[in-house]
C-alpha cells in the first residue's frame, strides 16, 4: 500500500474513532511507550551456547527442525537485529544464562558465571538501546536430576543455588550498565511424572533454596527477582513443585515479581483475569506471553481472543510500570525470524486494539448499571478500522506493513539462514 493510502485510510479511521470518543493518535503514542521483551531463545530452540551441537537434555523441549537456527552468538544477535528492523516500538531482550559467552579455553560451569560472560550481550544491547532481562537456566544440565532447586541431592541443590545467586549478580550488572532494571526470572521444571508420596518435602526444599538464592540484597534499580509457576510439564504431569499457589505465596510473602505464563494454567483459565488480583498483593508482574494449544505447547503468539483479553486488561489496569511484558514461546517448525516477528507484532496489535476501545463509554455504562450498552460498545470496537491505525503505526516507525514484512523475511532466509 502506498504511503498516501496509509495516510488517507488513517485520516478516516481517526474520524470514526473520534465518534466513539477514542483518540487514535494518542493510542499510537501510548503503544510506542510500552516495551515488549523479546526472548532470545526463539532463535535457536532454547539450546544456548554451552553445547551448541547438543540437544536439550531435560526439563524443557522444543519441537520442529526447520533449517537455519542460530548457532553462534553472532548469528543470534544478527537475527535479532533483523527482527528489530521489522517491528516498531520500544523493546528489550530476554536472555538465558545458557547464552553466556566464554573466551577460548575459559569456559566455566553455571555456578561460576560472571557478568563478564555477558559482556557482548550488554554491549550489543547498549548499542541498540535495548533493555535486557535475564534468567538462570535450571534445566538441560548434568546437575538436573529431574529436580533443580528442589533436588533432594544436596550437592545438586547447592549447585543450583550458586547458579541462581550468580545470575542475580549478572542481572544487576546488566541493569546498571543499561540504566534499566533487569528482571531475573526463576523457572524450574522440577516435578514428578507420577503420583508423589510426599508433596511437601520438595516444596519446603524449594522455599528454603529460594531464600538462599535471594539472600544477597540487590538494588531494585538494577535488578528484580521474579518467580514463575507452572501447572505441569512433559515428564512432570502429576506434580510440579513450583505450582501457582507455591509461587503466589512466595511472591506475596517476600514481595517478589510474580511471573504469569499464559501457557502455565488450565486451558480454560486466562491470565488476564489474574492480573488485577495479583497486583493487589505482589509489587510487580512479569508476563510470559505464550500460546498454549491443548497444553503448554509454546506456540507462536497470534492475535487470539486470549491475547486480546490480556491486552485489554493491561490497558484497563493502566499500570504498565508494574507489569513487564515478555514473550515466551519457541516454535522450531517454521522460520524462526517470522515466529518472532509474528509474535511481537501480534502483542502490539492486541495492545493497540485495546488502546482503541471505547473504554470511557464502556466504563460509564458499567457504572450506570447499563450492561446492555457495555456489551454493545465492546462489539462495536470489533468492526472499527483498527487496521488503518496499525498500518499508520508501522509506517511512522518505518517498518514494513503486514503485507510486506514476509517478503523481507523470505529474502533473509534465502541470503542468510539457508547458508547455515
Ligand atoms: C517453561 C517456562 C520458562 C521457559 C524459559 C525458556 O515452561 O515457560 O519460562 O520457557 O525459561
Ligand atoms: Zn515462561
């Protein structure tokens, strides 16, 4: 579509939205201020750089073998650079500890990681004006015995405590260097395939282990601790140590950031409804926006009803400073760059859609007890010219429209990915 047509369609759209009391220009401005944290692990199927040829060895799984995954830090950052050229707005990058880099012959195990092992990521983020988030990697490692921080094996458990403590120092160094707090998210796969005889001991061990991990005081200006629950995992169907109740309790008691992953609840539960409750009791929330299909399948995020519900709740709560938006999925069955681009753009589209809803009219109707009008307004929004505003956002950000980015990804595939 020509620039002229984008502008013409946008002008008409602004007039239509104004009739509903909605300021489309203000919606675009607000969208520009909402950072989305891009997960680096979509680019290489969560493999990391410790053992690049090796497969994942436990606790997490990616499916698919589409060619062209990033094999080195340079390839991964290069792919991310390309993704950033296709998405507008403000962003952060979310990196796992297993993406640390070592000089030749100087590899250390995860419990000895230092900020210097992330220096290339930090320098790259700085150059690109990106914030960064971080995660201890508590899976795919010989010390993972089906359990990590909740392991009954004291040596293993202490190894994972040292690792998590090390990542907090790294996260603080990242946050200090980039001038923006780095959220360090703890997720563990620990659990049992079959019915446990003792559900309590692993949870007590986890609670004590977390206390040990978090013992060193950190400046919240530099880093924030987050904890992520899960309902079940493959091979841990009957019992997951770090359940929602566990971490909700832990985060409330210790005032930690609570991570809500859209794929980590029963399929009919939506995290959208959880935000307003959690925010009353925990200081901040980290979202892992994902798309479960029947289970926590980590499908690429699209503009689904669930995503729109999350975005609506974010806009209605209007507490963007307390809610960090991160993406978390890994699809190795399609072009990985496209997977990133579709997911980030979907998140932004859902936010823009929510920012363009006639919220004042809906709230007025609700206050007056007029639920008929509230429902009617909700439906009216669905046929408004949302796409014209989205195109204008993309055009202003100098990124391709929805009709054009795929062509660029296909060329990148032909020129870069297919040579790997
Ligand atoms: C796994 C969790 C976790 C991971 C990342 C890689 O079910 O969602 O957040 O996806 O740490
Ligand atoms: Zn997650």
